[in-house]
C-alpha cells in the first residue's frame, strides 16, 4: 500500500514535525543544551515512524518534495539579501582559508575511509564511498559515482554510499551544534555586534512586520528565484553550470546592495523571518522524507566508518576551522557549520549555525562564507581529490 503526500499535505506534516521538535527541545534538556536543530529532532522521529509503517504494516509513505526545493531557493535568497558588500570584503580572506581547510578535510576523509577498507580486507573503492564521496559529497555525489563503482566490481556500492550519506547527514546535525556551543562556552565568546545591538534595542523599539512588509519581501524573494534561474540558464549555455540556489543568492546580494545605494533599504526584520521560516521548512521536509528502512541492513557495516568520520571532522573543526579563522565568535559558528558541511550537506551546516546563533547571537559572516564553500568550492575540490586517490598505486592493486 502506498500513500502519497502532495504539496499542501507535505507542508502540514513539515509544520507538525517542527512543532514536535520544538516541544521535545523544551522538555528534554540536553537537546536545548547542545543546540540540536528542531528540524533534526522532529525529522528523525518522523522518518522513524515512516520506516515503522513500511516495515511492520507494509504502508509506504511517499512525499512530493517540490515545495522543499522552492523553500531552499527562498532560503538562499534571504542569505543574499542580508549580505552587504563590506561583509563580503571581510569574508574574502576567511573564504580562502576555509577553502584550504576543505581540501585538508577531503584528503583526511578519504585517507581514513581507504585505511579502514584496506584493514578490513575490502577494496579501497569502498573507502572512497565511506570517505568524501558520501560524506562531504552527500547523496548526490554518492549516486553520481555509483556507475563507476559498479564497473569496478564493488557489490552493493550504491546502497553503501547512500547509507553513509544518510547516516552522515544525521551525525552532522547532531554533533555540529554541540561543537559550536562548546567552543563559545569554553572561550566565553560573544558576537562582535552584541553590545551595539543591545544598545540599539534599548533606544529603538522593535519594528512590527505589517502585511505590506510581508508582501514586499515575498516579491523580492520571487524576483531572486526567477532572476537566478535566468542567470543559471544563461551560464549553462556558456558551459558554466551552477547550483540554482547559488545564483538566487547572487541576485539577492545584488538587489540588497543596489537598494542601499539608492537609499531604499530592504526590510531586514521581514527578511530574517522569511529566512528562518524557509530554512526550517526545507530541513523538516528533507529529514522527514529519509528512507531509513532501506539502510537497516547496512547500519552495522558503516558504524565504524561514521564514527571515524565524526572524529575526523571534529578535530578539523576545532583545531583548524576555529583557530585559523580567528578563534572568535564567528569562528565557533563556522566550526559548527563546517561540521554539518563535512558530514552531511549545506542545509545541515546552516541548521547547525541557526541553532547556535539563535541561542548566542547573530553571525552574518558565518552565514555568508559557509554556504559559498558548500555551494561551489567543496564539490570542485572533491572531484579533484577523488581523482587523485584513484590514481594511487593501491587502487591498481585492488
């Protein structure tokens, strides 16, 4: 028996998932203490219930995820709309440094994965699947490499890669928040603008968001998505294919800085609310639709891989990301985001940073730099690093 949830039904379930995550976070102390994102808590429970229905009563739940993809575009548009040119200039050096750290991460992930494969007597190709292909690359990269793995004679490569990517997604959402929170508490860090914002809040009353503000924000977001799609199509014809959310974010950056130049700044409070709403709904829809039942058979086999990769990303986040980016509040938030990026995907990175900043304060720099790493640089570097490992002598021997 198959039950399909369409757009509005998916939206209803997603809202209930977020409500469940919120209730559990309030009632279970460690969820709030360690900054576990609401969507991660509610989404995992929902996916477990879906797996239970399929496994026990043979009822398969299918979600139509068109709205999820739209919310992703809206979310990245809000990131662009909140980015000023002065922030971009400040983030340039950090972006270059973290790109180098991303390269180090990819090499260590594959080294750890290949090492485990060789020690256990398996083909080193499984190590790459249990390395940057599935963790830093995520589901998309794991699926993209399945044909090559099949040609190499790796049995069950597709299932193994998807299992690693899924468990990595969960792990990244669980440990990222605690890492960021631990760094903030240990070094007693505060946002650079905390004092200024505190004084502003005392002097200037919080601006209400009216219907016209919401309509204006929705209009701008729609323009970002539509114009971003046009830019993407044009670049594709020129041979440069970029993720749709990246071009939407670029359009947002252009619009907000143009509006400031013309003396017509956008309504930032309304944009901030749209940012939070679109992110939470996207994550809820992504996590609640995970097919956990198909991963049960391989759960035991990948346990050592996931634990090893969690250790690798934790060490890199704490001892590289945090330290080379300045050992300040933004650095701690970026460490939380980089953890999600290295184990799961860009949305998990953003969820981690959202959970941390909701508790401790804003970090515009982190929300600008980490998405750029995840949107473009890490995928390009990943392809190069994978090719490098495939050229190693032990692959010819394997």
